[in-house]
C-alpha cells in the first residue's frame, strides 16, 4: 500500500471550517472596537477644542 504525506480532503475541510468560524467571530468584534475607538477619538478632539478655545479666551 502506498503511503501519502498529503492532507486528506476532510482535514482541509475541517481546517477551513475552523478558520471560517474564527473569522466570523472576529470581524464583528473588530468593527465594534473600531467604532469605539472612533468615538473615543471624537470625544478627545472635542475636549481639546474646548481647551484651546478656553486658553485663547483667557489671554
């Protein structure tokens, strides 16, 4: 009997299924974190603008 060192179709199929599941979980979480980051950045920009206006008014 000939021994092959290649992967079987089932092994490749299972690997693709596992990777697809991990991606399906990770992508929505990534977009959620990106939105949170954008919100935090907007708040920081607003606070910095207020501080700049207050500093220029104090002169």
